[in-house]
C-alpha cells in the first residue's frame, strides 16, 4: 500500500500496519519530540484520506482528535493514505503531556491580579510575600523541574502560552552526592549554602542555555516557577533539612513561596519573580503534586493510579479523594547498575529473547542499558523461564544475561536483585493504597506513568514483573515529565494554581512504614510476577 505525504508531494510504498511516525521519520526526517512515547503532541499530522487505525487514548487525552489531527506515533496505516505534515518543526520537548487550559498567565498585561493564600495553608514567612501576581516586566516565563539528577526547563511565551525552547542539564549538586540522602547529610554537616548555590547555578546555567537558543536575555524572563522533591525544595531555598532526616520526615516549609528571585540568591535571574509551590510531605514534593494537577486537568476517569517512577517513586491513588505515598525504589530504575547509562543515545531501551538469540532495540551504537531496557530484560527472562519468580537466574545463564559483547553490556544476578527491591517498594506503595480504599485491580480506570523513565517503560514489561497491577495494557498510559508540565501550568493558568491548592488540602499522605501490613506486602512484592488477584 502507498502513503502520499503532503505538502512534500512524496509517495512511498509501506507495509500494512506500519506506524505513520516510522514512515515519516524514514522518508522526510519527521521529528518525534518525545521519541514516540505518545505524550508530547509534537507529531500531530492531518490524515486527509485513507484508512488508519482508530484514535488511541493518548490522542483523546491530548485533544488532537477534536482538531482533526492524529498523532503519527499512535496511528497505523491500514490502506492507501494521504497525510499532511506541518511546515513548522515542533519544539523539542522534555516536558510531559499538557492538558487543555485557559491561558491566564501570572503576569498579565491587563494589570496585577492578587490572589490570597487559601486559609488552610499557613501564612508565608521568610522574606517572601504571599502569592501576588504582578503586572509588567516581561512576557517570558521559565518553568523548571529541579530533579535530583537532572534539571529540566521550558521557556514560555506568556502571550501565546507556547514553549519557545525546552531543555535539560545535569544538576550540579550531583558533585555532592547522587541521591537526596547523601545531599541531606552534606547539608547537615554544614554544606547547605554550597548546595543551595549549586541548585541556583544549575537553574541559571540552564536558563542561559535556553535563552541563547531562543535569542533572548536572562533579563527578559519575568517569572520563574520551580517544582521539585522536598529535599530539592529545601536546599534551593536554603532551609534546614533536619526535619526531613528523621521520622515523620516533615518538610521544613509547607507553603507557597513567592518573591523576587534576587532575594532567594539568584543573580542572572535577579530581575525575575520566583514562585515555588509547597511539598505535600517529606517524600511527596511539588513535582508529584504537579503530576497530579496535570492528571486532573486531563480529566482522567477515576479511580486511577498515578505513579511517578524514579529513585524515590511517588504513588497517588485518586478516587473521590487522593491518597499519596512514596516508595524508596533505589537507583535501579535510574540505570545505576554496572551496564546502566540512563536515557542517552545508544542506550538499549528494549530487549527481546527469541529462538535465535537476544535482540536489542537501540538507536545507534549500543553504549549501555537504560532503566526501561533493564526492566525489559528482566521481563523477557521471566517469560522465557530464564528467571524464577524469586529472582534467581537459571543455571545456564551462569549469573548474567549477555546482551552485547563489545562493549560488554549485560544484566547480572545482582542487577536483578536491585530490580526486585525496586519492584517490591513500588508494589507495596500502590497495594497498600488500594487496600485502604478497598479497590480491586478491575476497579481501576487507568494506570498512568509519570516521569521521564516511566514514559519509556513498556506497559506489558511493567505488568510482567509486577511493577504495576495486571490491568489491560491499553489502560496504562505514559504521561511523560508532567512535573515540568505542572511547573508550566502554574505560570500559564490560574486554574492550575487553584486546583493545586484544592488538591493540596484534599490529599492525604500515607506513611507506608507505619502500615501494619507493610512487611508482608513488601515480601510478597519481591516475587517478580503478574499481580493477577487483588
Ligand atoms: S512523538 Fe508522538 S506524541 Fe510525542
């Protein structure tokens, strides 16, 4: 069958069932900003005629269908087709799914809009004022997700609400420890100011990089919103971390912080206004609440599970209210295993065992294994009986599954043990939340994966190893880095701000360690198997 590509005027022969995105990237180098994960909307095209597969859940959520468009990465060709590709190249994205929203930015030409803090939140302290929306100053905003490993940012045109350029950079705090626990220890030993300076430096360096790409100056940025986990929040604002290091692990400050960025120690962005939403609990930060805002603005049908997978995995069960918790999953998902390399070009993202041997999915020359590649390898070993449910590799593997010989890329017995611990932690989190609500797996209308890592995990692999409930894989949707989407929405939409405050007062934090069933559920979770019965 044939696909006609307009306005290029090219006609190509394709196989039935091929993805439009594969055809278009092969023929006209069509960009796929989120790599075809289905959450960015950047691959929207217009199918002018011909038979294609019906709209997917992602396309309905993003709202492309009502505009008469389709996501190329979710549309398969079923007959002769004519497709129109846009002339404008989409902005490369590092953020996640964006819901439809009414543009109502914090800084409006029409004048200042003052908003009071909700009564349920304490009065702001420090030298910052309460949330106040000022006028003038500029038309550009910067949204930031201050992650433990990476900092992602989006420069926003406040007149149109569109991103101008997006990107990410390494968090320079990595030089003081890879994880939040080490960094808290450093802060407790008196290095708090250094860590604060590094966080600011990381944000400002990223801002400079984005400004350069957009051909503007840092002074043009009038507002900066920053979301992050509770430790990043405290370190950025120079707050003491003592309360985060001992039970019940309370964040030092639970309130919106808003004020001149200069007062918070910014130099390059000293002309900007800084807005930082509050964390909910010790290990449920404003990044997780941003995920929740996006999920709610997408109007996802309840009940649903929202899981932000990472070193510290946040799990939220949304019914008529919201239960949240966090699970220390360790660094296996962040590819912190000997063959791990994170989500870089050359990372193996998928592994398939076949009769003929091992097949790996990788862009370019393989350099290592990503977190999703590791999960994929473990799932395949289970499917092929090369791994038992209790995590023991079969004798014939001799303690390792070799994926590539040169450079040597493999999954070892030890890596499997790390995955097992991570799975047990995440399983315990959603299992206990669901038990508290008396819900079975069949009750769930969806399982939504947030975070960059979660976006690349194959749902069937995640189900196979018991990381998520055994639901119909069609109900598992990747939302991408919705923490950054949330940071964007705080700048662009008053509705997002109001929803945040509502969800903040609705959400209840569940401390897993205090749950009487925790140890039993955790042990159950170390078995790598489908969670078939609730
Ligand atoms: S590439 Fe298709 S939605 Fe991002």
